[in-house]
């Protein structure tokens, strides 16, 4: 959970979610708990607020996260560094 709360980037979370999903195949109760906790973490982190619908499934959460990150990447204008308005 610590690695998910403090990733190098939002994109790194996808790999961590996959590992967690595979490791908890036989524990639906833990999958649900982690899914809710991770969603809450992603929504409150100021540096990459990502709104995700409620889900109790880690695999579904991973897919939704990937879709949101891809949409965000496409929306960001090319040639402008992240975090700097108007490329300044």
C-alpha cells in the first residue's frame, strides 16, 4: 500500500495494481478493501487528482486508471512542460 500511496508517477500505479490483483485472486474481501482505499488515495493526492467511479474490483480500477491517464496525456499540449503554465 505504501508503494501505491507514494509512487514515482501515477502511471507506476498500474503495475502495482496488477501485482496486487494477481496476489489476491483468492481473497475477494481484501481485493475490495484495497480497491476502495486506492481509489480514495488517488482522489485526494493533490499532485495527480484522478476522479474514478466507485468500484470494488482491482482489475476494473486498473483499467479505469489507465483510461484516465491516457486521456490526460492526450489533453496535455505538446511542448509545454508539466507543472509550468504556458511553458514558462
